[in-house]
């Protein structure tokens, strides 16, 4: 989320809508984003439909996911026009989650190999 | 010393607490308080959903049993042909469309066009109802096929608990959103915000709704496409 919105001209934002009330933007941009979200979602569906695997699958899934999330946060939720104080207060804290995800992926790796060691491989292939 | 002694008295201490927090220390300048509060609520919600998705990642990558293939589990058979993930794809498009109508509603609100705003919000809520109904259909189908929080016919027993917990919590958010949006839409229709001359309440409700769509983007990628 942060990467997409960090480059937005947030510092310039106040002058943009100070005089007017709230977030007023041309309607067109919402239709463009709406269309883009449809296209991107179709692409992510096609990733599964055409059964891409491995690195191709993951890079496609993740980049399409971040693009969609970025468009929703930046335009639909108006983050690119908000003041930097609010943008940073909301978008920086979730970065901490990377630590949780890293720790838990190490932990799950450990659990997986412990299970293999103590329960044996037959649990991995119940059919065998 | 005498001043310090005075501050120890409860009344004075309480007063100092109030003074400290209410002096002119506004951080989010010219941001409606409701909007700042909604963003902070959404931030906390981000952590809740992230905990669900992280625990799902943990159990999925630590199980030694094969994970049920979502592509097949959530497939539909149409005219004898099985189409993978069809229902989920339709649900995704419905939720995106609801986000679109919501974004338009916010825009028309700031134009003080209360009829269009209310109608667009009702349309958004209707899309939300459609989404939850399709989710109810999906749950019914999986429960009939034997998926339980403690097991399922196709593999790792953790599949059920992750599925019900994550999609259930998201569906709960959508349901609450439908009630929230309908309440605001009725107030818009009656002209409450016209009298106040301020439509920011619509934008704040919109933030919540877009967040529900945002969470679905991550659930779709991690739960259905992995």
C-alpha cells in the first residue's frame, strides 16, 4: 500500500481541496479506476484459469493484488489527496506486519519439519 | 513545592490530564474527526485480518497433509462443464461494482445531490446483500459436502477452520456495512445532511465500505488463488 501512495503529491494536497468542502474530484477518475479493477481482477482470475504455477503464479498474484489494493486506497479511499500526516499514520504501522509474517513463516517451517521427523512421511502422503 | 503538592490532589490531576489532551495539538489538520477515527478503526481492523491471514499461512505451510485445491473446491459445474472458482470470481466483480457505486455516491454527496447519493448508496447496499447471499450459498454447498472447522473430505483438516473464520469475519463486515450504509442512505434521503450542509458522513461510510472491498482483494489472492 505504501509504495503506491508514497509518490502521490500528498504535500500539495491541501491547496487542492481546501477551498472546497471535502474530497471533490472529477467523476471520470472513478470510472477509470472501476474499469481498471475489473481488468485486474479478470487477470487474477485467469492466473487460476490457465493454471500458472510456481514463480509465475506467485509474481502475478502478488503484483495484481498490490495494484488493486493501491488503486482502492489511493483513489477510492482518497489517500493520495490526504495530508501526509494522515497518510503516514495509517500506512506505516501495517509495515510492522512483515515482521509477524517473517517470524510465523520461520515457525511454520520448523513445525513442518518437526512433524516430518516425528510422525514420518506417511502423513505427508496419506494414500501411500 | 506547594504547586506540586496541589497537583497530587485528585481533582487537579484530573484537570491536568484534560488540559494536556485538549490543548491546541491537532495532528490531522483540517481532517474531519470522524474521518480520522474511521481510518484508525480501519487500521486496527487491518491488524485483525492480517492476524487471520498470517495464522492461515502458518497452518497451511506447516501441515504435512495436502491442502484441498481451492480451484476445484470452489468450482461450479455449469452445463456439465466444471468452471474453476466461478462463484468467487462473480463475488469479486460484485464487490468491485459496489465500491464503484459507493465512490460515485461520495462524489454526488459533495455536489449536494441527495437523491442520486441516496440511490447510489442503496445500490451499494444491494450489491452487498448479493455478495452475502452468494457467500451463504457457498457455505451451504461446502457444509453439505462435509467441510467442518475440524475436517473435510479432501485433506488438511485446517482448511475448514481457516475458511469459516476468514470468510465468516469478512462476511460479517459486509453485513454490518449493509446496515451502516442503509442507515446513512436513509438520512441522506430525508435531507439530514442537507440541513447540516455537510456530506462528509457519506465519505466516512464510504471508507468503511472500500475497506471491506480491500480486504477481499487479499482474501481472494491468498485464500482462493494460492
